[in-house]
C-alpha cells in the first residue's frame, strides 16, 4: 500500500483556461505561452501579458496576492 498523498498534476484538457489575474481565456495552443503557479495547493494560470508585467514577482516566488 502506498502511503503517499495523491497530488494530481493533470494538465487542463479541453476546458478553457482563465487567467487568474485579468480573466482572459486561453483557447487551444494559446496556452503554450501561459504560465502557472501553485499557491496554497491551487494551480493558478496567468496569460502572457500578466506574466510579463509581473515576471519579477513570479521569479521571486511571491504569491499573486502580493502583485
């Protein structure tokens, strides 16, 4: 029996991905340019515009609530 917790790392399927910052919707291959972070166990996606505008905070591993 495996006692490790099940941490799902599923990629989004056919559903739309929404930017956690501005609400933009990614469709199809557009998601390739998006980034994500895991904050408090929740995966948050960010469009390329929001990611570029906040790259220093992302690289500094600040939660999105700080930027």
